C-alpha cells in the first residue's frame, strides 16, 4: 500500500548564491495535520524543509510510476507531469553544489504532480492509483533522458 509519509511546506525566501540573491522555496519541513492542496501549492505559513518536496511518499518508485498516471489521496486528485529535476538551489540548501549531480545519479528524483481536483491531505493518507498512462513512459525513463549516461547533467 502506498501512502503519504509526510507533508512538507515552507515559504519562499531569499538566499545568497554566487554573489547574487535568489528566491527559493526549497527550504521545507514536515508538518502535522491536514493541509489544503491548491493548484499552485500547499498553503500554510510554516518553516522550511530539506529537499524541497511537498510530499514524501512510501510505496511509489520512479521506475513504477508513469508520466500521466493519476492518483487520489482522499478527495485530492493528482496527475504525474514530469520528473523533479534539481537545480542549483538544492546545492544552496545543502551548502554543497555537487549534491545536484549526486541527487540525479541516485535515480530517485521524484516527480511533479498537477492538481486535477483540490482537496485536503495529511501524513498517513493512502495514495490510490486511479489511472495508469497507457504509453508506459516512466518517471525514471524521462529523468534518464535528462541525466544521460553516467549521471551527468
């Protein structure tokens, strides 16, 4: 059974990077309780987090989830749109620019969802796959196109 392990939120903040100021929402932390899922983000005025993910899940892997697959968490309906591809902001978060390549090489990039139906979610909620995209193009397949051989960007 797949389920939500944690719901992570954080507000954007300005950080220094290579002599300039950039805005990032990668600083997120897990919260307790139900959170409203809207088309643009998870709304809650709380502290920052680790990898910048909004949802941490268990039981779903990049080589088992297709681009276009549909999932339901309570009344919330989500559609997989593309792999998460880390940028320099992950390096800022960890204070190690090389983390971006290591993250990509891990093959565990995660993915982005679009919100097909708004609703509430919370840690412990079951994730139900309601549709599998018939093209069979996995998140891992698409991430591999970006990464190429040897984990290079």
